[in-house]
C-alpha cells in the first residue's frame, strides 16, 4: 500500500509539471524530462509493489526492503516540496510570470539543498529503483553502482532531515527528534568536540579575511570603461603546451611567493590524451587595451601564466589581489599582423562548461539563467584539464570580497561520480568523491569542503588510474582508515589552511566519517580489481 501511494504521488508531481509547458515554452524540454522521470519512478514503484506481494520473491524482497524505504523517505520529501510549490499556482490559473518565478524557485531550491539539479536527483532515484527491481527479480544481480547510489541517497536524506529537525524541536518540548539508521550513520565524527580547535574546523571553513576597507569593483560594475588608453604590451615568451610559470618580480610577499597554485601543474605525473574535438579555442569577449597597468593600479599581481600551443596560441594569466584574495583572469590572443588582444574578467563572473577537449568559460547573465561564451581553452590531456578546472574553482571560491553564489559548475561534465562519502581530513569534514572520465577512463579522487560558505570548494584531487592496476596500493588500517601509497594530490589550499594527513612513510591516510563509508569505498576498489572497470561502460 505504501509503495502504491508513493507511485501515485510521483504521478501527481508529473501531472503538476505538465501545466508548466504551455506558459514556459522555453523550458519545455526540461519540463518534459521531469514529467517522464516521475512517470518512470511511478512505474518502478508499482513494479516493486507487485514484486513485494509475490511469494516467489519474498526472500529477495526482504533484502532490498531497507533500501526501498530509504528511497521512499527521500522521495516523499522531494514530492512534498514540489507540491508546496504547485500550491502557488492557484490551481493552474496563475499568470505566466508566476509560473516563471515558481519554476526558477524550484530550480534554486533543489540546487541549494543538494548542490545538483532536480533532474539529476530524479535520475538518481530512477537508477536506484532500477537496481532494486533487478535485485528483487534476480538475487544474483550485482550492480557496480548500487552501493554508491545508497550512499548518495543517505547523504541527500541527511540534508532533507535537517529541515525537519527544527520543526520537530518546536513541537517536542525540547526533546531531540528521533534518529533513523539512514541519518545516524552519516553524521560527522564528534572529533572537534574532543579537541578544541585553534581555528575553524569541520564545515566551518571560511574564506581568507578581507584585509583592506577599500572597495574593489563590484561584480555588477566590472566594466572596463575606466581603463587607461592603450599602452605597448609586455612581451611574453611561449612556455609549451599548457605549461605554467609564476612571476619574476623582486618585491613579492609570501602570499605570492609560496602560493599553492605554483605546484599545481607540476604535481601529476601521468598524461592521458584527450581526443581533439571540433571546438574552437579562443576568447570571444571584448578586448581591452592597457589591462596590465590597470591591474597593477588596482593592486593585482601576476600569480600564474599558462601558454597553450594550439591553433589560438593563447596565453592565460591569473592575477591576484592580496588584500581580498580576488583573482582576475586575463587571456592574451596574438595576431600576426597587429598587436595582441587582451581580455579580462574577475573569476566570480564566470562559470566553467566542458565541451569535448575544451573548457569554456562563460559569463552568467539574467541571474545565472543564461550563459554566454567568453573564452574556450583547449587541452591535450585530461590531467591538465582537471588541474586547470580545480584551480579555477578554488581561486574563485577563495575570493573574500566577492564570493560566488549559486555554484553550478562544481562537477566536471563528462565525469561520472562512482563514489561519494565523508572523510575527516586535517580535522575537517570533507566530501570525498571518486570520478571516472567517460572519454579517457581516467579515475581521480577529490576532497571538497563539506558545507559552510565555501561548500564544494575543492581541497585536493589526485589521479589514481595507474594505481588501480597495482597490488597493495590501498591498505586498510581499521574500520575507518585506509592508506594510499604513492598518492600525489594536487593541493588547492595554502599550507596554513590545510596539512595533508601523512604517516611516517609519507603515505596518505584517508579517515572516513563512518565504517559504512569505508566499506563502500573498498567495494569500488574491489570492482576495479575484479572486473577491470577501466574498460567498463556504465549504462
């Protein structure tokens, strides 16, 4: 009965979204996708309901029943939230503007809750349900994604339960709300209660302080109408394909001299080729003369220089202002018959979109609902692409004066998350994920800030593709800790803010927040060893 009720609720959500298509034709494709997903979810729930009543599947049903209830709990939150939004529409008689506002509110709400879209959430539900149906029908069914789906669902339910807790507290005379197995297993370790911190710990990571009361240009007024007239450009030597260098100025503070970015492009030791695509590299914004003098006048200094030996021969510079850790990106495009063009924007006005072997830097317009291509940078290896990508995200997130909001590009398109869990990393609660690139089959770990105003900021990433073919690259210490040999993480924070957890042999220690987290992680490692997942194509 409960499964049938959940199926009916999913159809209610689908029916509700069907009223959005006429007033919002520009979103018809997305809306139709949501409708289709909800009907697919309803169908899977109905199938599970039928299977649960069939005596032939009694034993296999008992095995998956906890996972089914986990999914139903999360799905109920999701549908209840959607129906609350539908209540704004006056029974379908609302104006087009009301539909537009409601649609944007729905998108924003679900993104803020889980940091991925409603469509992605429904895809997770569908995939989890598909595996559960297959597991009931065939107890021998083994899905490489089932453990990851379960872990992802539990993390989502933890976030959803947090909105319920305050309401329960107000109605329970101060008693704590009852905990469930799905929430208690994912709670961060009480480590910081046992050890008073000297700085903010766990999810309380904060951006570097804003040192000066001076006000830099705001994001909304970041135009170049006040730039000085054109001045002769400073020559720049080519540095090879996606090669990096810093500056050679003699008066440098430690912030510049020992900045973490200096090590990024020399850390990884593998080169996995990216097949060239049809995308064109270059910069497509408005060129501006006199950029470098203007940047110096505004307090910016050159932090990093990257030269790309492709058809564009573009050079990319990152300029940092020490007082508020703001970073601007400058692209130099040379020409044979005239002076080079320079393009410049602050990082917090840009989002990253991957297209084949290119990372496209796009300007956000209309509140982020529209992206306009500003620059396209081509890469020859997945390692250099990822290094640039995480560097861009980290520098953008560490801006103390103008932090970016509503982050939507924290996951690289073309990669698939095959594990997600929490680790205790340098006494912080970080999110650990394992990504596999669909094109190159490269596999990497990434630790990111978990919650707080720097949520999703990458802390470190490391490629482990070559590790997976070796024996004993991973060693279990206890029910929460593993050691990884020869890991070479790209660290994306200052040494004062992050200390890698190394043992006496300089081996990396991963300490998971829960025993379940480590078991799911080891399950993925076992799959790679058993079925050569490097060549496995996810369905």
